[in-house]
């Protein structure tokens, strides 16, 4: 078996192992156990929009964003013709505490029909976006309706927590209706979500696989040039 073929086989196995690896992850933020059963409206005409929640890496090295879990709901009998977009944003101000800044990645656009009345955990793929160490980021949900017709607003709502309990929640911030609040202040209600990154061993496996792909591509070009 040629070196290139061996590398390709090894790459396939490495990437396959990453994809099939157990769902072990580093949890940067998780307050699902502390949901208060009350919500902020995402719809543009609902009085709470825009709605966002911060999280921090707090790590000594860069991490790849693998999953964002959002605790969403919509009223029974509400329209499902609206939609919303989930984005990863930078932070404004020193330490990113002044609210969400520019969009770093659009994680997905969803129709209201993906939300079951009574509550839905919406898992959004983090696209492997590389998060810098010791940095604050924001997850924001925005109504896609820009027509001004409130009948087309998203019916989605984002559940919030009773307090700042949970993994990574106490030192964070949230926004609604354009105002930013510290999660840990008395009477404030941070939004409920989870933010996860792969365990380091999974990242190492994926890195080896990608390196192998790069070498194989370079090798093919070199051989073609000789011919």
C-alpha cells in the first residue's frame, strides 16, 4: 500500500473516530437545571428583542465550539410561519461585558415549527468555530422578520433562569430590549442554554486527520507535476 493511500486511510479512520466519539465535552455554560419557567420574547414586536446571553472560555487554550443548546418555547396554537436566526457574536466593551458586538458566525436559521409548545431543547451545531482563550462571547437570537408586519414575527421565546446558578453562569451577562444586565445581580434572570466544546483528545484526533488530508493533497499535486 502506498504512503499516500496509507495516509488517506489513517485520515479517514481519524475523522471517523472523531465523528463517532462519545459525547464527552467541556461545558462552558449550563444552567438548564435552574429554568424559572418564564420567558423573553424573541419576536421583533414582543418588547424583549434583541435577546442574547454571554459565555466565556476561561481557558488557557483555544477551543472549538461544538454545540449550543437553547431552551426555547412557543405558545400552544401560535403561528409557525415565523423564523429566527442564532448567531455567535463578539463582545462589546472591556471584557465584552457591554453586550453583543459583531456577528462572528451564523449558527443557523430556524422555522418556528422546530419548537414544540411546552418547551424544546434546540441543539445548534457550533460549526467548530475556534474560540480564543479567556474571551467572552455572546449567543444572540434574532427575529428574521423585517417587514414590520407583526403577524410574521417569530413566536419563539427564550426561557430564563431563576438566578445565576449553574456552570459558568454567575460571571456572565444577558440582554433584552437593548439593555445589558449582569446575571448575578439580585432579581436578574440570565437566559437558559448550554455551550460545549469537544474534549481535547477529540480535537487532537481531528487535527491529525486534517493534517493527513493536507499532506495527501500536496503529494498528489507533486506527483501530477512530475507527470
